[in-house]
C-alpha cells in the first residue's frame, strides 16, 4: 500500500495518483498495512456522510425556497394566504419522505420481530429520496398551475 505524503490517504500499489487529493504517488515507497480495509471503510463512511449532509441541505433549501415563494405568490395574486394554507398540507409528505429515518425504523422493526439487525440497502433509501424530489417538483408545477402563473 502507498500512503499519500500530502493527505495521508491509503492507496493501492498500482495507483499513480492519490484517490483523495490526486497527488502524484510515483516515488512513494510501498508498505504493508494491516489496517487498510478499516481505513477504506472509514473513508467511504466519511464520504457517504458528507454526501448525505449535502443532499439534505440542498433539499431543505429547495423546500424552504418553495414554501416562501408560494407564500409570496399566494399573497401577491390572491391578496392573502388563505389559499396557501389550504394547500399547505400537501407539502408535509414531501418533507417526511425525504427526512424519514428509514434505517432506524427498519432496525427497530427487525428487533421487535426478534430477527437479526440489518439495514436497508442504500438503493431503497435513494429511491425514497428521489420520490421526494419528484414530489417537490410536482408541487412546484401544480402550484404554478393552481395560481394560473405562466411558466
């Protein structure tokens, strides 16, 4: 294994560039590392947590901008927020779909059924989050049509 002198990331012997910072590893000596698998798993976990945080923040920004934008449109077009509050219950499932703790509930359910603890596949969670994004986009389009605003 080669250790990057710039960022201390562990790389395979065959790699010429660091997987973390893209530094050249040509002159770095190879060494045997017992903890290679553990380091790779930790790096993968850090990356997945970072991705999860970024997607959650982007979704919440998009969601909040949608709420504020529709509130402003409703007030400007109809002179009040009655119509906004009438349709505001449609916005809640979108937020629940995206922020729901699927793995925790799944583990709790398996524990209650006295089965081995396991987690949902990442693809299932990605599908639920994709459905939440699609639902939010449909809410945008539906709100524009409801308020008779041309796109």
